[in-house]
DNA sequence: ACCTCCCTGGCC
DNA sequence: GGCCAGGGAGGT
C-alpha cells in the first residue's frame, strides 16, 4: 500500500465518513493521492498522503481492512473501496459502523482525534512516574481513566480489566489514589498483558468480530483472568469474579485480590 | 468531566 | 421481541 497511488475510491456509507463533511469530500481528497507511510497510534491507523493530508482510520468494534483482488465480490458491509494503481482493492468492512475513515488536511490535524491521544502504550510505555503524574489529582475511577485514550492510548475494555487484575487494583479506585507504587505495577501490567495477548494472536470473542489476517481466531480468550468470567474463580486467589457496569461498560474484577 | 448516542448480529 | 456488546464524538 505504501508507495501506491489511489486510482479510484468509493465511500458507500455516509456514517463511515462522518468526521468529514461528506462521502464526496473523502473521495475527492483521496483520489490521485499516494500513500507515503502507514502507522498506528493507539487504536487509530494513520497514513500520510503525498500532499500533506492524512488518512485516519478507526476500526471501531467490528471494522476490518482487506486487500483483495477486484474480481472477487465485496463482502457485506463493505463501506469503502479504495482502488490502488496496481489494481489492488483496499476494502473497509464494518457491520456495526462504529469505525470510520477521515481525511484531514494539515490545518485540520490539530483538531483531529489523533491530536488528543496520549502516548501509545506499546511504542512508548509509560514509566511509573509518568503514569502517576497523569493520574494524580484525578477523581474518576481508574478503570475509566485506562479507557481514556488521552492518558494512555491503546487499551480497550477487555485489556483494561485484565491490566487492573494483574496489578491488583480495584477498578473503582480513584485515579489519584493509585499512587506512585501501584502506578509502577500498573505500567508493567499494561505491557505484560498486551504482550501475552499478542503472543497468542489476540482476543477473539464468541462474536468472531476480531480475527487474524488469515482468518484464524486468537487464543487469548482462554487466558483472560476476569473479563467475561463473572461467577468464576479468580485464577490467582480463588475469589469469585464480579461484574459491574461502569460508565456503561461491563467491568470484571476479583473483589478478593483487587483492592 | 461527565453522559448520550450511534449500530448490527447474535443470543435469550 | 428485546437486550447486549463496545469505540469515540459531541454536547452539556
């Protein structure tokens, strides 16, 4: 994809282009451009274009990109098709339309969603001190702060629960009360939980929304300590995993060893 | 710094 | 037939 030029582009679903003025705007801005780089920041994909614009993409809950031969039929929910100058089709498929594609110019980058992201936790894992600083004075529950991509970018609901379990921190703990010592445990847990999950291909739930590029399921669901395990024993202490709803997100933790 | 909303497939 | 899952934007 990098080095290729856009020879054609169709945005079929207005919601997928909702950060731009219209589907037409996305098409017009992309047409003829060359992809100069491709990167990830947190859960966002960012491609630099040859005229200083950027293509920003988010997969939301159910989005995926597929590189396909144009002779093959597009699967259902294919909302964007980008034809590259070598004939390859880049398809954006997203049943639940929580994902989006946006093309921003240089002046718009500062106001775009990626401008508000904190450091990517995989590329630039926070030190204990950095994390403690970012949490200090915050009264919101630590679980909510882990999901706030402006603090650290990259954690979603499943891994936030798993990270807190690993660090033995109760999800309702006010951020400012985590303190420097436990911030260290938290920082370590972020990298550890993610690397273990990535090692086995990530977390594919029963809905099969996330699959590896070859269509295989990731195996990390078997390793989850608390997420989706309400009523089951905590693998560390044997306590019974509880589920609460926090800010509209299901939250799982062990009341015995997370304090 | 909060809350509401958006969306569809899968399951009860 | 209704509920649930979860990401971020945008409004208050």
